[in-house]
């Protein structure tokens, strides 16, 4: 049970956990799966850059991206709060074995949390506890963020947004709260004011990040940026094709000529030009066209996601 000073926060944390689940689920539902797949690389790169900005001893960006990609691909290294997962993440980030403390108690608490909303609350609580106990020689921050990302992905609410970008939204407050001495009760989730204030900050920041990303991907905001890019960089008719692919997730090749006011030959030329620019891809010569997001368009279409 939470201590008396933390009682006002106790109920608020449940509300924030509910809001995060709702907002993240809404984001996932709003983005076509094929667009989400194309966005994954951009999100991972943004996550790695934000993580590097948080800690004074950052991990190499490419290494962080590679580790997170393994997590997103479903690599099974145990529960995100397990000693097996945490040890694996540290080795992948830094090489060798950096474990300098005992993770048995941490693992016994955070790998068996019952109930979906308590599991959501356990993500920021375990993050703070890992940062406080410092079981590794160095580098708890990137490991903790990968743990949080893996846990939220496991809960099906964390694949499309960046934990690191959320925490980096207010670095002074993050650093103050993560350094405050937190103590938890036997559940590992509730405890003194410091722990619960960090949990509130984590969840509030995560909700803000999810909402910001959803606004960035809102067709009413995204499509005008795509249209402007097409006017400046691509052949006439390109926007109509890209718009359909973005909204639908993929477009059968035979339908390209139905969305552009040109004859079949010109329609093929447009789709070929878009493939050459790396904006459209497919799994075969007859397979539907899917969106791709090369570096050249990422900054123009998704400003601020860096």
C-alpha cells in the first residue's frame, strides 16, 4: 500500500496508466500496418538519439538501433525485467559482462506483476528502481529504456512511439526525479513520494509523446507536407499515388492508373519514378506497392521526429 504522502498520487497513477493504454491503442489503430512498418526505422533512430541525449555516456547510435530492432522483431531474451534480458541488453550495448550487482530481488518482483494496468505501472516503477540500484558497472540508463520499450511492446502499447523521446521532453525534471531516492512496497509499484512522482512524470511524458506522434501522423497534418514535397521534388501525379498508399497502407499496381489522371503508360512511369526514389517498395513484380520512408523524406514529412 502506498504511504500517506503518496496517497493523492496513488489514484492518479491508475488514471494515467489507463490514459496511456487508450492513447497508445488509438495511435496503433490510426496508423495502417504497412505505414507503421515503414515508420519503425525512423522511430528507432529517434529513440536512439534521444537516449544518447539523456545520458552523458551515450551508446553508439547504430548499436542502440540494432538492439531495439531485435526487440521489435520479437527476439526472446526473457521477461524485460529479468536478469537474462537485462544482461543481454547490456552485453549488446557495451560488450562483455557488466553485471556488478544482484538482480534476483528485482527480477522476483517485476516479472510476476498481475493485471494489465499494474503491469503498465510497473514499467516506470521498475525503471526507477533499476536506475537506483545500479546493478551494472555503467550504462543503466540505456538498458532501463530498452527494458521499458520491451515491456511496453510486450503489453502491445509501445511499438510506435519512443520512450526515450518521452523522457527527454523535460531533461531537467527527468534527472531530478530519477535521482531522488525512491522506495517501493512489496509490490514494487507503490511506495514513497519520490518513486511515485517519477512514475507520474514517466506516464505523463509518455502520454504527451504518443499524442504528439498521433498529431504528426494525422492525415490532415501529414498529407499537406507530403503534397508540398511532391510539388517540389516529384513528377506530376506522384502525390495522388502516395496519398492512396499512405491512407490505405498499400496499393495494387493495377489501381495506380485509377488514381492519376493519366494513361496507363504514364501511370507506370509515375510508379517507377517513386520506386526509384525509394518511396514505394513491393515484395514482387505483381505485389501491391507499399510506402517506404528514406532519409531524404523523413525530415520533410515528419518534422521534429529526430
